[in-house]
C-alpha cells in the first residue's frame, strides 16, 4: 500500500509554488478560462483572456455578445465555435438564474453548458476553496503511473483519489500532480531518470521507462 501523504509531501517539496496556472481575478473569469482550456494550453488561454477580460469579464458582458463576437475573441483557443456557444449560454443562465454570480456547488456547476466534472472541480477548489480533485489528463496519467490509483476513466480516478487522499489535501494534490505531469512525467516521454519520486512509482519499478527507450 502506497503512502500517498509521503508522495504528496515530496511533490510539495519539489513544487512549493504549485497552483492554478490560469490567470483570473473572479470566479466567472476562472470559469471562462477553464472552459477555454479544453484541448488548449494554459499559456494560450492566458494570452486570449488577458486581452478579452479587459473588455468583457462578467456574465452580463458575454450575454450581450453574439456567438460570432465571442468567436472573434477566442478563435486561437481551438474548438472555438462550440466553446463560444457554451460561453454564451452559460453566461445567459448565470445572469438569469443566479443573479450574475457563479454558483458554488458542484451540482449547479455541472448543469452549466461546457462545465463538466473537471471544470466544476477547478472552479470550486480555486475560486471557492471547496475541497475538490479535478481530474485532467495529467492527473489521470500521473496518478495511474505512480500507482496511487488504478483506474480507466477520469471520473473513476476522481472517486479513487478522493478515497485515497485526505480531504484537506484534495485541492492542492490536483496542482501537484499537474505540475509533475507537465514538467517531468510527460505523456510521451516521462523523464524517469530525473524524477524525484521514482522510488514510489509502479511505472518505473515495472521498467516501463526502459521499454520506452528501446
Ligand atoms: S518515475 Fe517516471 S513514470 Fe513515475 S512519476 Fe516519475 S516520471 Fe512519472
């Protein structure tokens, strides 16, 4: 049985500044940035939102824009048509049903267009300090490689991690696993030789890193 706290302690030593890498100043800005981050890098999203939020940064602003006007703002983010439609609809619902305030429960958030479990978790944990483990591609990959969980889908990973990690560490462990996934435990070529947690890692112990080098 792995000592998940020990692994998280090590990751905290490695990444003392681990935090959300999307730029935002309000829960609504974070919601929009997280919707835009699907299949797009945080760096690209920050470039787009850095300009866009100077002009529009409330649900009322976006509700007044047409989908085409939103597309003009976000078109370098990829999947821009569907993202623009979702941003428009979500803004309308927040204006009409929530008095312009982003809801702060998981159940309400996942009902918004474009908001899945991951986005809801990111918004809850970062904007509202509600413990949550948002599972993106990095969290899914790194947690399974290390062997903290053995799961086949992001949703199963989320529940397995919630069962394994103490609740007070949920939100921060999301950032730690992402930081490690982006910097060392990369999708195609994990840098196992330079990895400071390899002694805990099943993937490494099973020799998978050597298989990849062949
Ligand atoms: S040893 Fe390799 S696979 Fe395991 S966590 Fe480190 S980089 Fe990832």
